C-alpha cells in the first residue's frame, strides 16, 4: 500500500515545517500550501488522502475553505482536520458544522497530531467490500459500490452520511444515542462534540429528501435517532 498523501495548509512556515517533519517521519507523503488559493490549485491537480488546515490563512480563511470544499462534489468527502490556535468552543462547533472532521488546537503535541491523523485516515478507509448490501423499505445501500438507491433513483451522499446511514439501516428500529453513533460511525478515538451527529443527520435527511426517505430517520426526543423500517 502506498503511503497516504496529506496536504498541509498552514500560513506559518515554522509550524508548517514542524507538521511536515513529523508526518514525514511517520511515513506519510506531504504537500504544502501557505494559503487557500494555492491549496485549491493543488487540489485541482491531485486529491490527497487528508487535509490539515489552519483557520487563520491570508485571504480566504480556513473555515471558508472548508465550506468551499464541502460544496463541491469532488472534494465533498475529503477528510479535513483543522489545526488552529482558535480554541473556543464556539469556534470548534462552527468548524465541525461547516464540515471539518476533526479539530486540534495549537500548541499541540506532534505525537498526538500524528496519532489523530492516523485515526482519521483509518476512520475513512473504504467500507468492507465484502459487506452485503442493506435494503429496507425500498431503500438500498451497497457498501461495495458505495451507492444508495431509492427505486431507480441514485442518491448523492457524502462519506460521513453514507457511513451513518449504513449503520442506522444495519440496526433498524433501535434508538441510538448521539454518543453511541459517534463511537460506531466516527470512532472512539475521535474527540467530537455530540452536536456533530445532529449536523450530519441533518445533511443525511437533506440527501434523502428527493426520494422522500428523510422521514425514515426519526428523532427520538431526549434519546437519539433511529431508522424506521416499518410503515406506520
């Protein structure tokens, strides 16, 4: 297996060098950009396996870049970890709701940074191709092709939404707490707020809406979410 390729978008050369050095020592391939526009040119040429992104970039901010990447089909599922000095809870929530997959504050431990990169990459490895398709109430999810269809209609889901729907459909009618979904879909080594689940459930419902299946994702007040397989 070739080494994973990581794009570092960091405007401070010394920090960029520190990140690149530690990722290189861990066996990763690294590319670097100092600002959002340079990064976009690099992304047009080649998609990395993961992006490490600072918030305070010259010109377009890192947060704006996250939104821009999530709005484009080609980069919608690209794993993104923000590494920034902005440590307030509102900043973290804003970044995660914009589409960042993880958030790490400066100053940081290089060993922890490498460990979290490893966890994030492992988290987004392709689903097991041997896993059988799941079909409930006319909705079909195929882990092998990573396609979701409702009848003849194919639905466009991001990577997180696909994994979330796969888990909910594989365990229908059960109520899953936000903490449980974070553990099963995102992984126990990831440090995310439970409200991240609400954000991605909202995106999943939006993706299912053209087919009418968004109503199958039911909110259980005070508990969590479930996939309703049976007709009411």
